C-alpha cells in the first residue's frame, strides 16, 4: 500500500491532499491571537529540528485507513528529510533545489524541482512556500488542552490539495505538535510529532540522497538536470 505523505508524488492518495515542519519563511500574521502568536514564535526561534512522527489517515466516515510512523529532520532554508519506517519504508529528501521521493519496494525515485514541485498544498505551508496569508485564509481555532490551533483555508481551492488544515502549537517552548488536514474527498490525515529536538546541528549530508544502483529515476515538476 502506498504511503500517504504530504509530499508524496501523484500516485499516492496524498495527491488527493505535507510535511516538513519549520521551514516556512519568516511570517507575521495579521490575525491576532494565542495560536498565531505561538506559531510566529516557533518560526522566529526554530532554525532546525528533528522529531519522530506518527500519521493516521481516516476516511470520510472516520475509519482509520492507514497508519505510518518514522523520523523527520528539518533545517532552514528548505531542507528536510522524512524517513517513513513503518509499515513500509519510504524516503522524502529536499536539499533546497530538488525534492526526491524514494520508494525502495518499487525500486523507484521521483525527482522534482523544489520551487515548482510542491504546489499550493500543505507542503507549501510546512516547507517554505512563502507568505501564508498570500495563499491561505488564516484564523484562530479553538484551544484544546495544551495546544492552540491555527486554521488554514486555501484562497484558491482548485489549486490546493486540501480543503482545510490545522496546526496545533504548544506554548513553551513554542513548537508545532500536530498537523491535520482534510482533502477534497473528505479524507483526514493527522500527524503527531514526538521526541522533538529544537535547533540541533544538522549537516548537509543529512539532506542528500543517492538511490541504490538499478533504481528507476523519474524526472518531473520542472526539474531538468
């Protein structure tokens, strides 16, 4: 079964819907509130992070369709590595110029241009797509327990891979703990981060990847080496 990831190529259910937290460009919200204040502090204070994550995909009726987990490393600007480990291996790596999607089971890797390969999707929110309020309506959501929520709705739904997204942000230190989004078909993905380390030293090698010999490499998204 293909993993559902916010950066997965079109063959994944995500194309009906990402992730690479903390790579947004500096942002200041026009919406005042506890959640947006926490999110601004997070973007201002965090330059790199590593974490474990768990993702669940629920169908329109609420039944769990997929569960996956792995590790993620992020460094500004525009570098990240998502390592899906269970139930299937998959790797998504960005070095600031390209995004690589590697599926060892299929022995296939897709390479896309970073700037054009993400589109107006949750990946844009989490991977440095630019000014949030240029592409999304930003509003305060409710607070639940220790998390305050920011709600994002695309200004041009036809160009986005989701109908609505929510970021759950803890207070001190400010860190995004949960990310949720609903795609155009009513499927909901929930990503929970744990064992979060803020501002670790991450070498460039972390964001490089060469596939094993014999891997079928596909080019797309404006990438022409």
